[in-house]
C-alpha cells in the first residue's frame, strides 16, 4: 500500500526552511550594499583615494562659497 506514493517518502528530509521575512530583508539589504560598493569601485585602482579627493574638492568648494565673492577668488576690475 505504501508504494503508490514514492515521491512523498523522505520529503521531510528534503525540506529547506526559508528565513523569516525580517532576516530575508536584512540579507537583501546587505547584498544590495555590497553590489553598490562593487559598482562604485569598478575600474578604479584606488576607490578610497577617489573618495578622499572628492571630499577634499567638496570642502574646498564649500570654503570658497563661505568666503563669498571677492574674498579669496579672482578680482575683476571693470573699467
């Protein structure tokens, strides 16, 4: 009698438990962050160096904006 459903025998052993939704969301978030970091550094030998240079440039621009026109910039004379 038990031979008519052989595909159901041992089914409990093949069961794979899926993580709860919150754990799955966390895994997906980590994977997305990893992909984003990989894409940002693609083709760069020193991705951290590029980030430092961008930060220095942004700071220099911010200082120039704070100084205002005429202070620390080119001076124009009309005449």
